[in-house]
C-alpha cells in the first residue's frame, strides 16, 4: 500500500527532490549569473535547444528558407539547459521565464524580443506571410490548434513524460492519470486527421509545426520510450500525418539544429549558414578533431 502524503501547512523547497532536473528547477525567477549571449551576422538570433519546443522554431525557419524567404536566415546558438544557461542575465533579458526557445529580431529598432514557442511561430508566420492562412476562417482554425498545443503539451511533457520517464520513482496514480489524458489527446488528433490532410485543414501550417515535435515524435517512437505503452500504432491517422511531415527536408534539418543527443551526424550544435548542415555536424567536427 502506497504511503499517503500529507502536505505541510507551508511548502518549503527541497533542492534534492525532483529527479534529473532537480538541479535546474527552482521556485523563483530571475537571473542567477551574468552571462553575455553571442550575436551572429543575421537579423534573427535564436537561443535554443532541440527539445520539442525548440524544434518548432528551427523547423519553421528552415521551412521559410525552403520556401525562398531569404530574410529568414538566422543564427542558432546552443543553450544548455542542464548547465543553467537559461538563467544567464542576457537570456533572462530576452525571456524572463528562463525557458527555451528565445528569439531576438535585430531587423527592427529596438530589437524585438520574442519568447514562448507559440508566440515565436506566430511572430515569424506574420512577419513573412507564410504557413498561416490569410483568410479569417483558416487563420482562426490554425490558431485554434496552435493554442491547443500550447495548453495540451504540458500534460504530455510535464505530466506524462515526467512521471513515466523522469520521476525518481514510478507511481501508478499519476502515470494512469496522465496516460488517460495523452491517449485522449491522441484520439482527438486521430479523429481530426481522419478527414484532413493537416491539423488545421488542407494546408500545412504553424499548427502542424507546433504539434508535430511533441505528438509526431511520440507516435514515431522518439519520446519517453513509450510507443508500445501508449499503443501508438492504433492512431493510424496521426501516424500517417507524422510520417508525412517527418519526410519534409526542412523538418529533417530543423530537427538537427541545437541538437546535442542521438547520432552525431544528426547533431548541429550551432547553425549560422545553410552549409553548416554539410560541414559542421558533430560527426564531422569530432572526426576532424
């Protein structure tokens, strides 16, 4: 029988509790140290890591470049969240919430900061007039699903992912609770994609770009080692959609940017030029060293 937990009258922070992320989780905001961020040659400066939220932005930037939007050229700098880079003074000035991704647009004066992945997707889609339908009905539907992901995603990552894969101990109640919710979300997407090529309708949009790194990665077996547990093969429409997007060249590139795990040939720690994908992946850099 599981021991019952009785909350104290006033909660206090136990720094040692919290699993593998205990060293960076804390109950206060703000910078912990002074640290300047590098600035490259392009107007768009991205500071990020290739988590699902980070992938959203690099995928969109690569899709914009693939579509011929040359003004979407960007520098992507690696933020190692396990080392606490997100608590450096310059990063906190861009994103006071200390989460990746964070974007600084130097094409306007003063430079525009943009934080929260959904906000960055919307900002870039509006700035360049791509991947967001122009008609009011289509635009609204895409935004419906964009904001659905922003609200639903934490239940997948911070809820299911944490208790299934990262928590110091396995507990039945939270795993069951969040598994039920994630399967409900997958069923929702499966029903939607039964009658639509893409989540917001007939067009590929920032709704897909927001949802795919989380739910596409999940059904493709790339998240939490949970594909069998969640029976992802039963969500056939989600799988079709996930595989369709996975095959896009810009998506393949976007997944590599700021990536620090997996095969070395898929890791591009920093991205400053399109040629970096051919010459500066970690297999080449470490081979040259």
